C-alpha cells in the first residue's frame, strides 16, 4: 500500500495546467484568469444618487425643515435638464446623474410635499457628498481589478461586465469523459436479471465532474472486454482532456481497466492506504488530435463500489482536474469539527474517511455526526453527507472530541 499523500503527489506531478484560451464572459464563470484585467473604464461612469430623494445644495438644508422649489425630475437613465440653484432642488432617483449645482441628496423618506405646488419640505440636513456616489469610486481607469490566477466567481464576472470586458483569457474548462465498466451494469430501465445492477457511478461522477467546474461528457457503459474498452478510451482521449472510469481496477479476474491500461497507457496501479477506495489506477494515454502535437490525456481509474468511487474522485481526481484548470487551491477545505458521536475505528495502517453530516452549531462551531451506513456499496446513506471525517490510523475520536473533516459541499446548514 502507498500513502495517500504520495499517491496525490504522483498524480498532481503528472498533470499540467491547460493552455489559455479566450472565452466570452458568459462562459467564464468559475474559470481561472490567465491575464491581469486592467480597467479601461470608470465605475460608476458619472456621479449619481445613491437613493431616491432630492438633490440639493447642502447649505440650503443646514436649518430644517427647509422648503425648496422642485425644478426637475431625474430618472435612472435620464439626464438633468437644469442646474440646481439656491433654494432649489431636483427630484432624483437611485442611479440617476447628479445635476450640476447640487452636492448632496436628501432621501425621499425625509421629505413631505410643500403647501404650494412645486415645493417640497425637507426635514433632514445632509453633509456635502451625502448619498452621492462619485464618479470612479468603485473602479478607476488603469486599476488592475483582477490578476492572473484569480477565480472568476459570480461577483467577479459581474465586475468584468461592469467594466465592459466581454472576452477574457482563462484556463479552459476541461472536457472530461466519464464511463463505467462492468458486465453487470444496466442503464436502460429494463427489469433486473439476477446478478445485474443499475448503473449509478457514471451519473454520480458526471455530477462530481460538473461540480469540479468541468464539462462532463458521457461515454456510457463499457462491458468487461478489453477491445471494447480500448476503442472507447481511444475515442474519449481524442475528444476530451481527461478520462474518469469506474470499476475494473481491483483484484478480480475481470478487472479489465487495469489489464488494458497496463498495456496501452503509461499507467500506475495503486493500492492506497485509505478506506474506502483502496484500489486506484492512474495514467496518461497518448492522444493525437488533428494536427496538434501529441497530447497526453490523464485517466483516473476509480474503483467500482459507489462510495469508493466518490471518495476516490474527491481525493485523487478532483485535485488533478483543478490543477489542470489553473486553480491554486486544489483540495477541499479542511477544518476541525466537534464530534457529536464516537468515531471509533480499528488500527489497520489506513486513513479512514467516514461520511458525515456537518452542521454549524449555536456554539459557533461545526459539529459532525456520521451517516447511518458506512459500507462502500451504501450510496444512499452517503448521499446525505456533506463532508468526510478524516480518521488517521489509530483508535478514532470520542464524542465531544475534535475531528478533522473535509467539506465536500458549500452547503453547510445551520442548526
Ligand atoms: P469493480 O470495481 O468493478 O470490481 O466493482 C466493485 C463493485 O462495484 C461491484 O459490486 C460492482 O457491481 C459495483 N459497481 C461497479 N461499477 C458500478 C457502477 N457503474 N454503478 C454501480 N455499481 C457499480
Ligand atoms: Mg467490475
């Protein structure tokens, strides 16, 4: 058996960040920037009101209530028609340009209609600049708003839209082929004969691949037959940037993935000191594509047991896919949580990964309890987990103790 850390290192060393491409902003969400973004525009582009209210000269509302004459109405998208003079005000909406002469805005909540039509009574004084958003106070021309390596999260793509950056240079979204192997697998809804099971790993792995920010491409079920598998893998390698397979990597007589890849790819077959997900195969398959130089496509051969497949993907495939997509943070967030139950285990030289439900507690800490079934075939129970507890070799952790967890989901709910 090899240590998890060495297996992860071996895999990460073998894969490289993909070459940058230019994409439309709407396709950039979640990708990593390959260029610094220097703004050519100011945001906001003009001084405007932060509230619905009345644009005034602050000096006219030093003593309140103050009655002012309304000389204009300025909507968002509209323009001021006249300047604001002494004793005057313009009704103004949020985001509308400030009229000249005015230097502050009194919010509409601090106003009542005057006795004479066309007049307003303002009941609050304001400082110069109050409720005014100056030109350029979010972004200025030549500001470097984002740097190479930054992840384009939702707010970031929003900023790029705000400065008119319709295309950006990014590390591309990987196309990842997903296939499952096994003579027992059925995915057409037909009644199950004895020995058959419904295929589930491929569907799950396509979800995990998507969650990792890649595009999942379905290559279906491949039977335990080396020729069929070779044909599918070569096609997947020519069409995709990485391949994830499930099944066929352990010690069984029909473990064809292991057998075939040993022959056609630069392959390492590993027995990793973890539970679940001990067997794992990793390698690079040569894939000429069109006129391009020889490419090598990584193959992640995950075990067939559904929970093992999930854990193996999380620990070994996901970090590598993230490296290829230019991320600096490759692993799931690791933090200490309070054990709400005993996490007992036997000493066997392996790290155990128990699936847990993590919740933020009223004591301000994350608490975890194991899901009810921990068998590597019991996906239904593991599907309730949003984290895994990491139990190093030893006896485990008692209730109330601290246990390290890896968060698998952003959805940690409150108590
Ligand atoms: P294997 O790794 O191929 O020896 O498979 C180990 C176990 O996982 C067996 O019980 C398989 O039937 C099951 N298994 C393999 N592939 C899948 C799959 N795609 N979906 C659900 N279960 C699977
Ligand atoms: Mg199999």
